[in-house]
C-alpha cells in the first residue's frame, strides 16, 4: 500500500475535549466514564478494530485561571475540570490491545526528567513499544501556581526543555544492547560496564543517575510536540517525531508545514517532523442534520465557558477586554503558535472576540468537518492530499460516540479508497505511525 493517512483519536481525561458543555448532551457518556477503566478499554478495542494508529491524550493538569484571574468558570462549567491524570489510563488500555498506540501529554514543568522517563518508559516497555509522549513545557499559569514554581518566559521554557530532553536521551540510551546477561548459574544479572552513569549539570537541571528502566521495543516513546511558535517549531525539529497542530484551512496547513520543513532542514534532519492536525467531525444522515447537530451543540455553550477556555489557552484575560473589538494577535507568554492561528482566522473572517467565540465555541481554529460520512471522508481525503500532512487527530464533539461513529462510518470509506490501512503492518507505535 502506498503511503496512507494516519489517524489518532483525541481525548482528555476530563468531562470534555474541545467542545465546552459537551458533557451535558444526552448522547455523551464522558461523566460516567471518568470513574471506570472499562469504557476506555472498550473504546481502545474499537479503535484497534478499525486500525487507528493510536489515541492521543491532551492534559490541562490545573484548571484554566486566566479569565478574571480565577478558576470559577472552569469549575462551574466543567471546562477541562475535573482533570484526572491520563497516564493512569494507559496501562489499562494497552493491556487489552496489541497494536494501538497511546500518546500522552506530560508537562516537563512538574516532574523531573528521571521520573518522567521512568513512568513513560515503564509503560512503553510493558506495552511492547506502544507509547508516545506529547512534550509540553508548562504554559499554564495555574499549573505553576499549583506546583509552587515560578513560570519561565516563553523561550526560556523551551531552553529548559532542551536540557530536559538531553537527560531523557541519556537515560533512554544508557543501557547498552548486551547489558542484560541474566546468568542464573553465575548469579550475574547485568554488566555494569554496559550501563552508563549519567552526570548532567545544566543551567536549569541536574541529574546524576544510573538508568533504571529497560529499553522498550521502540527504545524510547514516540515524541510529539504541539508548540507552534518559531521557538516551538525549532524545539520540535530538534527533538520530536510528530508535531500536533491546529490550522483551520488547507492554505494555513501548507504554510505551517513549509515552516516545519524549514525548521527541520535548519536542524539538519533528512526527514522533517511529521504533522498531524486536529479535526472535529460532525456526522449526520444528511448534511442538514449534521449542521443542525453542530449548531445545537454550540448553542448550549455559555459565553463565559468559551471565554474561560480561550483565555486559558491563549494566556489572555478576555474578561478585561471589550468583546466587540476585533480578535487581534496579542503578546502572550502562553501559546504564541495558537494565538497566531486563532488571530489569523479571526482576521480573515473579520471576527470580533464575541463572534469568534460564538462562531466556534471552541478554540477558534480547529476545523469542523460537517456532513454525511461520505462528505466527511471526501473532505478529509482532500485535506490530506492537498496539505501533504501525515494525518489527523480526531477530536470528537461528543464521546465516545463521536469517535465510534467516525470509526464505523468514515474509516471503512477511507479504507475502500485505499487511503487508510486495513491491517497493521508494524509492531510498535513508531513503526505504524512513522514508517
Ligand atoms: C494542538 C495543540 C495542542 C496542545 N495541547 C496541550 C496540552 O494538552 N497540554 C498543554 O499543557 N499544552 C498544550 N498545548 C500547548 C503547547 O504545548 C505549547 O506549550 C504552547 O502552544 C506554547 O508554545 P508555542 O508558543 O510554541 O505555540 C497545545 C498546543 C497546541 C497547538
């Protein structure tokens, strides 16, 4: 099969993904799923049945607090609150599947590299190489308030993350091929000469350690990164296998990929980072039905809930701003890449802040694909072919139904067209997603 589209299912271990108040819809089962492994396991099996590459878990560890400098709206409307640890789900899901990969967001702000590697690599080892790590640098102010740490400025966060990754590589590479002997007769487990001692001293971080987790089938987790500013892309080009992006149109996707490619070349890579885009599908028996459903879900969202989300993501307090002014690019220490993407679409559409919120109810720039399964498959294929991206991270408006419907109704159409795999060819997440 020629190169094919890659697909991930996007989830959060919270009441919603990108659509605020989705938990209140009668078809949504997210609230009840927070308290049990079983529904997550059954969703994982379903996505494996339809040959998805994996599931991707975003994470907002501490509730959004930029809007009016408080967390009340996040708590009141369940905007990514409560926020349970997604890492806790991975072992349960991986244990009932054989091929599906699991990418998880873990911020480098709150956990030392030694422990991050220990947790992720233990999961990667146990799942025979099916774990990915979305490296985020901790742009949420609430996260630092909760941890009692001082937030660094935007670019310094990436400098610290560079050091963080150098420690991770040393830990991942520190146990040599023939280090483990397991010689029962002589009682020798391993050869210390083949296990490196790490002694790292940087500007931000220190680590003196002997690596403590055995290398997995893919040696290290697949590395994802979602920062999309210039500095974020340089970091991604240096370290990551995949950039997870949000761009709202095909031309914007092409521009984004051109700059990722340039950053990858500047970094001396012969293969640029792969790019996956977030897509929100709304399916219906007819186009009108799908549109109606989208409108119905958006109408439910109180403006305060949407503003809380947008303020938190962009690091701007929209509570202090006139909502009838145009949504322009503003300086931020949080997500500059997201700010650029949201303000670009707002300027193209001439949206005020209020109109942007009302129009989307979400992050402003995740494209919705709305229509019958056939129409959704058509649009996705066009987006994939014309942008040249690797694939998509499907964020369902309601869950798990949105992902199950997409798998059952859209994936077979993509398979029939030869655009998507009908069986797995690789063993590890890296082999399926990247090769
Ligand atoms: C598509 C996308 C998904 C992201 N997911 C998360 C996430 O789950 N958790 C998080 O803390 N930050 C997340 N971020 C924030 C980024 O990791 C990054 O810290 C932020 O965008 C700032 O980087 P930038 O200025 O280089 O864009 C996401 C950003 C994007 C664009």
